[in-house]
């Protein structure tokens, strides 16, 4: 069975973005890129919410072509161009691209169906609204939480208000030189 793996940056108080929706507070580092590249190599399907997909689509298709492209940009752009993508959206039109599927109804049923299909992991980078929804349905198998050394105080919280507890087990934890603590949890 495929695993649904979520990668999420958080402030220490559990916010996924600032009050203005910004992500400028996220500490980006080579260590974080290495971690995401390892997971990308274990994944053949990317799952995005509509907003995160638009951000990804605006950057990754041409990231490797930029004169100042980093080795991470080149590697991730190559993965992004090859991986199948599922975009969860009730407003986005269906895609003619065979590598992109837009799903707007029965999202839990669809996720359960693709988890049963043969293949590698399903990875979700960001997409906090979608992540919360999938948490409610207990569909996420692995959580990679990147806690950044900042308290935002406002912004969109990832946790809080869940109807049922989600029991997790710590699989590993690393502290990066940037001060980001990466905690990998699996469903208990």
C-alpha cells in the first residue's frame, strides 16, 4: 500500500504562514533540500492543494533553466517534470495533461483509491488547507514537520480544532544548522 507523506514548514507555534500569507520566515537550507530530495526519490505522485500547485507550477517547470539554478533547483525541477500530479480543487478546470489530475469531489475516497494502487509514496509539499482536511480523515501516514525557530503569533494554524486526536510515533528527528528541527512522525 502506498503511503501519503506530508512535508510542512511550521513556526514554533504551529503556523503554516504569516498573517499576510507570507513564507519569508522559512529557513531554507541544503540540509532541508537533501531531506526533501530523498523523499522525492521515494515518490512517484505529488499531491497539491490548488494554491500550492499554482506556486509550484509558477516556479519548477523553468527552475533548472535559470542561470543561477542551484543543484537542488536542477534536481527538483527534473523530478517535478516527471512526477504525476494530483491537484485538489473545486474551482480548477480539468487538465488535458496526462500527468495532471484535478479532483474536486469525494477527496477521501479518491485518496484511499490511489493509496491502494501500485506505486511509490504519494508526497505532499505544503498545502496546509488540504493537509488539515486529510488529517481530519486520518489519511496521512507520515508527517515531516520542519519547525522553524520563530513564533509568528498569527497566521494559519495547522493544528487545533481537530475533531479526533491523531496518534503518532516519532520515527526520527534532526536539528539543522539553521535551527530548524525536522521531526518525522508516522501513524501509531
